[in-house]
């Protein structure tokens, strides 16, 4: 059974609802799924999983959340990840997804193998929630 870990930060629930739909898709595909707020996540939650998904809103001048998510991601700068299968998801207010493009570049630099991204404006539409479920399935194929 494949193990997927989903780690996210959310203030108002838009990123959280994406996380729960990714989890549903992966569980429906038969995977073991761990969902954690980044404040509760450990390095082992990432290194011990077959695949990971990270979620953040655009915050603090069109960047991922800077107080918890960015420091967590930075822990992996020097940890070998061997191209861990990874998806990124998030929500923005006005940056048109620019934060996600910057995030993807950094994650690839840290050896996360980003296979898919999902970026939504504020609350996800039903179609985007279906895309989140599909993302969960893709991650545990
Ligand atoms: C304090 C704060 C800062 C924000 N900064 C940005 C920003 O720099 N760029 C942007 O596009 N959206 C920004 N937003 C909008 C959020 O990214 C957007 O509302 C997102 O859906 C929030 O996700 P959440 O509901 O999971 O917390 C900001 C929102 C808040 C509350």
C-alpha cells in the first residue's frame, strides 16, 4: 500500500478543503494517507512517505506562508530526497498564481519531483475540487 503525506497551512479554509479532497482521492485509490498541519508535521512524515503534497496560500507579498511553511520546507535543503514524488497546491487572492511558480522552482531545487500543481483563486470551484481528488489518485499510482 502506498503512503501519501499531505502537509498544509491554511488560515481561512481554502487550502484546507483542497487538502481534504486530495486525501479523499488517494484513500479511494487504496493508499494510506496522513494529513497534517505544517505546525504538526515532522521531517520523517516526508522522508517516510512514497509521495507528498504540500499546500499553502499566497501570503506575505506573493510567497508561500513564511512563518511556518517556508521554514519547514527549508529543512529539506540538505536532506537527500531522491526525487520524492510531490504535488503542490494552493490558493491566492490577486497574484494570479505567481507564488506557485516561485515555489515550484524552489522545490525542484531541493530535489522534490513536482509532478503536478493545483492553484485556485480564493475558494476552489467544484471542478477544482474534482481536480484535487484526481491529484490524490495520481500521487499514489
Ligand atoms: C494576511 C493575508 C495576506 C495575503 N497575502 C496575499 C498575497 O501576498 N498575494 C495574494 O495573491 N493573496 C494574498 N492573500 C489572499 C490569500 O492567499 C487567499 O485568501 C487564500 O485563499 C487564503 O487561503 P486559506 O483560506 O487557506 O487561508 C492574503 C490573505 C491574507 C489573509
